[in-house]
C-alpha cells in the first residue's frame, strides 16, 4: 500500500475520496431504511416547493434509532406536512409531502425535561417525534384545514 501511495499519489488520493463518498452514500441509505424515510418516500415523494410556513435546521427522531439533528426542513400548509433535509447530503432522503389525512397526532409527552409530540406518518404510522413548540408550529395550518376536528386526530391515553 505504501509503495502504491508513493508511486501514484494522485490515484491514491482519488481512491480515498471515492471510498469516503461511497461510505457516506451507504450510511445515508441505511439511515433512510432504519428511520422509515424510504418507505414514506415510496408513497409521498414530491417535487413541490416548500411553503413559506417552514423552519430550517430542525431536529426530530424517527423510529427509535434515527435522529435527524439540525438537518431537517419542516413545513406545513392547509394540505399537509412537508419534510426534507436542509442540505440534501444523504442519498435516500427525497422531499416528502404527507397529506393531513395520513397524519395522526399523539398527545404531548414529557421526555426528561422536554415536552415532545409524536406525529404518526402514513399508513404504517411511522413516528416523527419533535419538540412541542415545533409541533404546534406545524399543526397550526392543520387546524385551518379543518382536519383538527376529525376522528382519529388525537390518540388519548397514556
């Protein structure tokens, strides 16, 4: 390896960059599978522009093991919820548009000292856990759409 690196430094550096790019792409695809983003993308992938009612650099948790820390853009309007990465640097994470009819909202819960709310997305109920102020921001347009009063809007319980 050392001989190759000293004899062909340009090719060696190119191989390192290619390896890092392939590794990064693989990580992105695995995260999209673990989080449920990929299964949501099969049904809700969109090319729509995000509405003005959006917040960038947000954090959320999908399923138990997938945290998106400060890389999400979340938006909403009267039609539904928009999700995307602020900088699309992970393969397997296209923009999503999920109509309000396919979003269930759980009651707020306290996790340690932070209030969170879980939005269950799609027919599989993939959880999107966000902080309560962000949930209120996103759900403000849902109330305007008339979806807030429909059956199945909130899950009451523990």
